[in-house]
């Protein structure tokens, strides 16, 4: 980050300065992600019965918002420079950006293992990945200035980098908001879940079905299930839970079994 900041000032490169600013946000973002991963392991309390898992989602949301803010600032600065491109030292830009690219690839490799299961880690990985993409664009811009004399390449590359960063951040922002709004998790079809429950012998109807995520990879479900008198509840409930676990990977389940011949009884699994 320091190398790119000093190099950007020396070479008059907005692309390098943008990368440095982005990497400054990475320091804060990675620190926030680490803090969220630590605090999310704290045990649940009577007042926070789900524990602190949502801290990771808040960290992912903050990371996404930061990325979008940086993208807007870089785009604004780049459009201003398009009218009067400054002299940029292309070879210096190439060398510094290439070094940053190597460091970011190493960071992506470290974070890659958990990015598919955890939104918090994915947010951190996206920060580093967009830095690597930015490095590639900056190297290309430096080469265009050094070998083609195209001074506008630096602000043009900055706009392209900003658009890529904004695109990746928007997906993370959308998914984080979906979790906080307790929307149905990606990849889960409520109709298929409802049909799977209805297929269990003795089930007449399923209503008040709710499916949401506590955090990445932790899906919860609650529903009212109407059953007939042909089978006892103690036989129906295990089959319902097994179907949800085996077909959809849902293990945190609360089902209320309702029977015409008896008062409704809430059962937890």
C-alpha cells in the first residue's frame, strides 16, 4: 500500500493511487473480517439466543459498502483526469503494480479455502481479488503510457477497475442484505421444501413455512404441519427432519404439528 501510494505520487498515476486507497480499505476490511470471525465464536446468551453469528454478515455488508464508495470516488477522479491527462511515468507504474499483483495473489490463495462457505471470508477475498484485478489494469495502463504514449490510459484503466470492483461488491452487498432481511437462502426453493414435507406419510398440509439464514451456511426453518390420525406424531417428526436434512442440508428446524383430534403441540428438532 505504501509503495503504491508513494509510487502513485511520484509517477502521477491515478491508477496506482486508487490501488493504494483500495489497499488501505483492505487493511480495515481484513481487520474487520478477522474481528467478526473471532466475535462470532462467542457463546449464545439468554438475550442473544442465536449468538453473534450475524457479526460476520455485518462485516461483509460494511466491506461491500466500502468497495462501492471507493469505486465512486475513483470514477469521479478519473473522469476529471480524462480532460487533462497528467504525465505518467509508465515504467515505474508497471513495476510497482506487478509487485502488488504478486502480493495479492498470495493473499487470495490464503483466503480461498473458506470463501465459498462464509460471506465474511468472501468479502475479504473479494477485496484482495479486486486489488489483483486492479494491478493487472494498472500494469496495462503503465505499458500503454510507456510504449504507446497514450496518457489517457491511466484514468481509463481506473474507470474499468472501479466498474469491476463495484460489480463484485454489489453481489456481496445484495447477499448480505438478503441474510439480514431473513430472505430465503440462495439455492433453496421454498416450493420444493414444502413438497418434500408434504410427501411424508401422514402429512396433510404445510403452511406458515419460513426459511432463513442465521449466517453463512447456517439455515433455519420453521413451519406448521397438519397431520392426520393415521400415524403418531413421534413417527412423523423424525421423517420430516430427516427429509430436510438429507435433501436440503437444513438441520435447525422447528415444526408445529397440528392434528384435528388434538390441540396443536410445538415440537423442536
